[in-house]
C-alpha cells in the first residue's frame, strides 16, 4: 500500500513559460489532493510534488510503475524527507478521469526510462 494515494478525477497537460506541466487531481480544489510533474520543454530534471508544493523536489523519482488502476511513484531515498518521508505515491485513475489517457501518455514520454509497465 502506498504512503500517499490520490484518486484522480482530472488529468492535465499544460505548456507554459517553456515548461511542461502534467498533473492529476482528485478535484478542482487543491485541498482534495493532486500530483504534479514539471520539466523544461527542452528536457532536464523533473520536479515532482504531491498535494502541496512544500512536498516536492527536483529529480526525486526513482521509478513509476503502471498497473490496471493507475500508477505508483517511488521516491528516491535521498529525497523522501521532502515528502514527509513518504516512499511511494499512488495515483488511481478510473475510467471517468477527465483527460486521464492524454496525461498518462504525456507522462510516459516525459519520464522515459523511469516509466515501467
């Protein structure tokens, strides 16, 4: 079982100010939980945060494993303090997740070798 779980109702892919943002949120209010991935459009380190920008870090992802219910992010051991010592973050994506497939495809492309199926 993951340390943090977000049940995504929305996915999003946004390009803004030379950066690519990919997110999954439980609702329209940030208080409901979300995950956010951010990377410069030209590539480079990925910023990852879970439900609050204070729980985030650059180059924190060890791997992302997909499954039938969504995906699970494993946080690198040396970055876990930034996530209140959480080691894993699960994102559950049901069939009703708005823009979920598009966000998943973009995330797979962003993460490259970190993505495991």
